[in-house]
């Protein structure tokens, strides 16, 4: 009789270990899945810069879509933006006030407007 009780207790312990192992494996899988999901970058889009068209896009459109530039020159005829790029999420404007360090910038976007505020030139310059 004592041997039957011992065998029964061993079976219970094995079931408990198996259950515990399954719970642990499930939790580990969920944690790893959470780590694999990239943190969304505010404003990131593959199409972020596609609206820019020489001779058509206005300074106001640029300010509405991209926000405040990192710098402006010649009475806002020239606007520059620091732009980051994520392979999966696309381009985004690097804004140091939004907890984004300047080191995330991959490009300096330079936009030149005419007297009427119409885009005349654009250049995306790689930064190191």
C-alpha cells in the first residue's frame, strides 16, 4: 500500500512539473513575441516625403506635414529637417523635444522655396 501511495505522489509531481513547464514555455513565448514587436515611431511612414513636389508643394504644406524644421534660413526660404529612417516603419522627422536624440537622424532634408513659398529645390543629404 505504501508503494502505491509513493507512485501516486510521483505521478502528481510529474503532472505538476509538466504543467509548470508548459506555463513557463507559454510565458517565455509571449515575452519573446513582445520583444520582437518594434516600438512604433511617431509619424514614421514609408510615404512621409512623397508629397514633396518641385513647383507645387507650398511651405505651409511642409510645415503642416513635417512640423517645425530643425533650422530655417533666409527668412524661411530654406527649411531643414533632421530625418530618421527605419527599414520597416519608414521615414520620420527627428524631434529632440520628443525624446528623440539627434543621433537617430540619417538625413538632413533641405528644402528651398521661392518668394511665393513654392518648393523649388529639395535635397536629402546623408549625415554621419
